[in-house]
C-alpha cells in the first residue's frame, strides 16, 4: 500500500531516471553505473546491483538535464532495500558537504521540472 499522508521531506523531489556513476569513497576502480529513481536537494534514490551497509560513503557523478557537466556529490547511504532478490536494490542516500553551487544546480533542475508539471 502506498503512503497517502502529507509529504514530510525537507526538499521537493523529482522522480526521474538520470544517469549516475557511483563508487565507495576513497576506493579505486570500483565504479558502477546506474539510474536515479528520484533526486532532491538533500539526496537521492537510485538502483544498485548490491546492498550497501547503512553509513557507507559514496562518491556520485550525476548527469542532469540543462547542466553540461557531470555533478559530483558525496553521499551517505541511509538504506539499501532489496527489490529483486540478489539482483536489484533501491539505495537511498543523503548528500554530505555539498558545495552551494552544486546544490543550486540540483535545486534548479528539480524546480524546473516540478514547475512544468503543476
């Protein structure tokens, strides 16, 4: 059953599939590619092929519409929920110490899409 109560999120989120490359922070040669399920100024959810323990730090590179270059973010895993047994996980992260200019770009894209669908 879907939740039908009020949205308690701090930031509006945009549901959408955007390309995201991710890797465990400070590890080399372990990058993987996926798609977002949603994104906001505070974090995002994307699919992964493995579960990440809560608290895992990830480096993320996201391609957003209307933004020429990839956006680099650092996030902490809040949850990795198995969707398809041993194959697909929905991983939720919150962004950490994100520079203001990067947050502004994410906010602008989210707001631009949300404004178009009002």
